[in-house]
């Protein structure tokens, strides 16, 4: 208790929100969940039923005094139910939501970008990007989010530039960022709800580690970034600032959280 | 004959290419087809079987001495066949390809962005964006394009900024532009083939005129653009320059062809 | 006293910094100064000697328990002295710095962009942009900022797109943002100090109100921004978040704080 | 003579223009001059008196049947005179203009970005960026350019991202690109004259070779660019296309001509 008083800035006091994508303690979403609660928020956790079987999300739920609502985000009915159950749990509207979901079937199954299986591509878009639209649309239609609420999605700079191994996830992230802009417009008009994406450094998570050549890439990004790569904990801090009232007029943005990688053309370390 | 000699700069002499999306004489693709031939190229025309029944593409084929290969671009087998038949017709590899295909089911059926039917969204992405990947992948795998060939897709600035009525087509264009970057990387490495998108002014075409509030928007864009809106004919000219050897090192770009709209924050005409 | 405890999140506890550009209570810098102190920081105020004669900065200094160091930022010696005096006052290094300085001679004297007097343009760049480089260079050379310190400059979207009346200030802001990127690289490498710019909505300040047609423009921007224009107070909140430890890995960025203006292509209000 | 007929596409037939910055046969401007004439144009060459003493511009003038008008572009009177003499030579208005001028005093004299001498910085901006404004303003005020004329400046991606050795030239190029946008707006409104910048690969020219670590950098850029670095000749081709009538509605753009460097986040060659 004393610890919490000392560490907390109470940035999310009296706020409530949904956190998706906490698989294990390496997940960015896991850190976000912990920090949200540290900052005074109440949360609902959600993840795919299959991810929950592998994951340790129960520990997190206990630690953060949260409920877990399993949800396959490719199924719109389950997404609608997620919002209903969250409102029921919170006793009304909530204030923030994190989308931290992404998976590429073609990458996972080793098919290169020049030989995509298109059924898989649709599935990839559905899981990684349309799920964001579904979650927001469900909230919008059910009027689930308080005025000045804040919605975040996690993305990657491959939406802007080519990172060859990222493959069809580039398009998924391009969709995700476009959804943030477009729904940010509509939800901003209706309820002053803002929608943004955070474009995070490559991060050693259980999900991220599946991508080919990932270690080499992490080390390259580290050398290119004046502050080094941002880790999951720093990303969670940034999410907190974006959920807080200190950023109320920021919307429809893609915010790079990457130690300066995005605007470094070349570093002396890489040149050498 | 004399007229052609006078008008032509022979920019595409000895070049061959595929032009998709010529519906009628208002289509940008129609103008591109005419100008390609004027500039010395041989072409293959393609369109969806359903569009051909409505269209006047036979007149164009006759005028441009082209064959027509019907192709439903959502069907990968038909796309592969399109490339086979084109190579057969040309007697080998070709040099350029235009993607000018787009249609949104949710827009057409009047569902707003905040109430998308997701099956339709997938269909929209498939028609408007994944078709571009399919066409390029087919060429890549069949080694159908000569070194330094040029591939173009037509897009719209809604991929960068919100134009509320453009709805899910925003995401479609974001995908399209991402595909240009990503395949531009891979095809550039393999065969020096470049891939770009042209982001065109709103244009009064038979396809464009389906979008809600389009006339108001055309007039707004006209007022915002220092040179006025670019028309279909100017766009075709720009396509010619991008197919020509004068732009050989331009790749993975999204090129605004819009009379300056994209970088005008506000014009005096709009402010008044 | 009680009020402050309730309102404060202690985001800047034990942090120290320099705030430039507080002219009167309409100034963004004025609000930043107040909020910095509310959040637990100690500050030094600075402004041009001439601005101080017109201004009410003494009231602010009293209220925020700050000292004032007059400084003509076009004179590098005075800038070096500002840093020396600040370090002396703080008893060592400090943590943050706000640049909020801008003035165009050609605009003020009514010369249009198509008839610039170039001596004035140099002076404009010097006041509005090179002053930022000078302030950072002085800190860098004197090792005046603690590791993970945060430097901010205020800018405007005219650096990216044309707003005709903004004239040569467009170039000034382009310089300013480029300095943030470039010094962000060097200072990040050396001391993990981050440098960013905040691109703020048009704001009714004493400085801003000098620009021609400003009221029409404010109203246009209001209609284009889904959340409306961001005001000076919201901007100050955002500055606080950027000075805090919640944004430690954000550097070399230009951050739009504008209610969504920057990514709205057109709004229904403007179209109508 | 026969050779010219075969090679030329007559893209600039009956067009006239000013080419600045041709120092020797390695210069991009030199190639542009040659190709302009090949494509049917008449040209005026200009360069700084001091550069002409070192240069071989007389050979170029002879070869291209051009006159040379010496001009120190930091002196507005000389710029006005350049436009007068060009109009006199052409017997009236002209159609295009190339700005290919840049030099950094701090770089040349070995002062790092973190220790700029600001007098030199002003001089650098004056030579490398304000000269562009002066040349355009002189044309605008004297009504020297035909409707639909085309003005180009050469720039570099350091205006967007940090390349540490490029130093204060980053800001110079940021100014240059901002001038293209802003004057593009005004000149577009008045005479449909378009203004663009071409952001070129690092190029081995006599000017470029002065920059520290340039060879390493050229080789890095080569590995990052799917098509390799664009050379001076390809750049000249691209300039021709931008002066031609095939690109009439392109204005206020910064056009990357770099083999794909700008949108490659990392290449497999660099990662290895």
C-alpha cells in the first residue's frame, strides 16, 4: 500500500478500461495492465481463448484485481459481448482501451511476401487489424466510452517503410493506423473520444520473437536509435500518458515510441 | 497517322503492358490505354467480366489494337491466367502494368464507417487492394516483366488523411500503398522492377461518381488545389512518364498528382 | 495548498527547467510555467528584455517562485549566460527546457511571401529557429542537462503544409523541427536527452493574434478538428507529459497537438 | 545530328529555361543542361562567378549553344539581373528553372553540428536555400515564366531524417523544400507555375565529395536501396520529365529519386 502511494502519480484515478493482448509477463499489454492499476485504474483483461490456455493471465488478473473476458476478436459477436460484460463489470461506461493483438499466418507458416496465400492474408488482417475496428465499433454503437476517453493500438514502423521480414504485417499495421485516423474522426465528433496508435521499437516479447531474423534486427534497431530501443516497460509508461488527461487533445496520430529510430537516417554505429 | 507522329514523344516505343480498369471513356485507365499506344506501346486490356458487360471496352480495344483478357482479380487463378495470356500475346515479357481497380461494398450499400459489415470489408480489400498484390505476385513468380519495368497503382489521399465519406476505401488504399512499397523492395532487388502509386485528385469517373457527396467534394478540392483538380487526361500523362525510362530510379513511392492539394493546409478560397 | 495537493500528480517532482516565452497569461509558456510548478518542478523564466517590458512576467515569477533571466536569444553570449545563471540558480544541472519563441519581421511589417525582404527573413530565422539551436548547443556544451532530460519546442503545421498567411514562419518552423531531429540525435547519444517539437493548434495568444486573418483561420481550424482546437492549457498539459518520465523514449518527433486537425482531410462542417 | 533525332523524345521542344549549378561534367546540373538541349530546349547557364573560375562551364555552354550569366545568388540584385538577362536572351518568358546550389560553411570548415558558428549558418542558409526563394521571387515579380512552367530544386532526405554528417545542410534542405511548397502555392495560383524538389540519392559530384565520410555513406545507401543509388544521369532524366508537359499537375511535392532508399526501413544487405 505504502509502495503504491510512493510510486503512483494517480494518473488514471477513477478511470476504467479494457486491456487486450496480455499473454505473459513479457507482453507490453501485461506491463500496461500493471501500470494502469498502479496509476489508480480498474481494468478488464481480454485475450483469445487459445492464448489464455498458453498464458499466465490468471496471475495478472489476480495481481491487478481484474476480471478476464475471453474473446476471439475475429468474431464480432464475441467483441460485442466483451463490451457488454465490461460495462456490466464496471457498472457503466469506461475510459480507455488497448489493442495489442497481431499475428501473421503467412509469416508463421514461413511463406514469403512474394508467395502469399491470400486466405491467410485475410485471416491476418482480420486478427491484427479489423479486430481494432470491431472493438471500437462495438464501443461506439453501445456508447460504452466516456467523453474524452482514449483508445490505443500498438503498431510498427513497417506500416511506413519496408522491413522485408515483416511481410504482410506491414499491410496489417497500415490498416490499423488508418482505422485509428478514421475512427478517431468519427468518435471524436461524437464523444470526444480520441484514437491513436503507438509505433513501438521492436520488442522482445513472446509474440515478437516468432519473427524471422528478429535478434539481428533488434540489434540493428538498437544501433540506429540514439536512445536505444524502447522496452515494454517504457512503452507501458507511454500508454499511461496517452490514457491520462494530460494528452486530451491528441487524436488520430501515429506516435513513434522508439528512441529516435524513426527519424534517424543512419547512425555512426551503423555506418561503421 | 500524321497526327500521331506529331503528337507522340515515343516515350513507350517497343514497350508492352497490361492496363486494368478501363470501364468507359471517363476512366483514367481508358486515357492511359490511349496514351500508351500513342506513345508507341502495345497493350493488353483487362477488366472484370461484369464490368465488361456494362462497358465499352471493345471500342477501346479496337482503337488501341489491343486484346482484352477478362479477369476477376479476386480469383488468383484468373490473375495467373491473365499474366500467361498477356505473355503469350506479347511473345514474352512485358514492361508495365496499371492497377486501376477499386470498389467498396459498404459504401455502395450505404453502410457508414461506424457500422461496417466485415464480410463486405474483406471483399472490398480483396477487390481494391489484394488484387494489386495478386497481379504483382503473378508477374514476379512467372518472371513476366522485363528488367526496369514499371508497375503503377492508382490511389487516393484518404490513405493519409480522413475524408469521412471515403470510409473503408481509406484502409484499402493504405493496403495498396503498402503493397507498392513492399513489393517494390522485393521486385526491385530481383529484377529492378519499380512499383509506385499515383495519388490522384478526385476525378469524375463513372466509378468515382458513386461516392456520396462527391460533387461537393470535387468542388472543395478544386478550391484547395492551387492548380485545380488534376483530370483523368493529366493523370494518364503522368502514368506515361512513370512507365517511361525517364523515371527509372523512382520506386516505392506514393506520388501525389493533385494540383497541390496534398500540401495545401488551407487556401484563401476555402477560408473565405 | 490543499488544492495543489489534490490537483497535482507530482509528475515533475524534483525536476528543474527553463521556460522561455511567457509574455502574459495568454501565453502557452505561461501556462506551462504554472503547471510545471504545480507538478512539483522548479523553474527559471526567460524572455527577451523588450518582451519583459511589455509583459507581466514578474507576476508569474512571484506565483511560481521562479527567477527571471532576461535573454535576447539572437545573441549567443546571452544564451550561454542564461544557461550559466540557470545552473547557478538550480545548484547544478536541470531537466527540461521549453522553447516558445517566434516572430516574423516580414509578416509583422506586412510584406507578403512573394516580396520578402531577405534581411528580415534572416532575422526571423534567427529569432524563431536558430535560437532553439543556440539554447540546446549552450546546454550541450556546458553539460547542463541531466540524463533523460527533455527539451521541447513549439511549432505549427505550416512546416508541413501551406497556410498562405503564415509566410516565412513556415520555413522558420521547418528549421525548428529539423533542429529537434538533429540535436535529438546528438544529445540522445551523449546524454539520453530527448528533443521534440509540439505542433499546436492555432492558439489565441498575444503573439498569435498579430497574424493576418487569424480569427477566420481559428474558426476554420475549429471546424476541421474533430475535437476542436487545442487551447493553451491543454498544450501545457501535453508539455508536462513530455517533460515527465512517462515519455522517456520519445525523441526527434514532431507531435501534433491539434484535436485531430493534422490528419483530417476534410470535415463535414467544412464541406457544408 | 542523326543521333539526336534517334535519341530525343522532344519532351522540351520550344521550351526555354535557366540551369544553375553546373560546375563540371560530374554535376547533376551539367547532365540536366545536356539533356534539356537534347530534348529540344534552349537554356541559359548560371553559376557563381567563383565557381566559374574553377569550372569548365564554357565547354558546356558551347556544347549546348547556351549563354552563361554569372550570378552570386546571395545578392538579390544579381538574381534580378539574371532573370532580366535570361528574358532578354530568350526574347521573352521562359518555361523552367533548375536550382542546384548548396554549400555549408560549418561543414566545409569542419565545425560539428554541436558547435555551429551561427554567422556561417546564416551564410549557409543564404547560399543553399534562400537563393531558391530569390530566384523564384525574381521570376514571379517580373512575370518571367510562362503558364504551366516548372521550377525544380535539388534536395536530400536529410531534410526528413538525421544523417549526422550532413549537419546544418539538413536545415537548409528543410527550408528549400518549404519554399517549394509555399511558392508553389502562390505561383500556382498566379500562373499555374509548379514548384517541386527532387530528393536525390547521394551522388558522387565534385560538390558532394566534400562531405565527411561520404564514401562509406554512398556504399551504405547503395546497400539500402533496392535499385541501388540513382546517379546524376538518371536524376537528369527525372528532371526532364518534371520539366515536360507530362507532369503538369504535380506541384508542391518533394519527389524522392533514390532507388527506393527513402521507404526501405532496412535491407537484407544492411542487416547482414
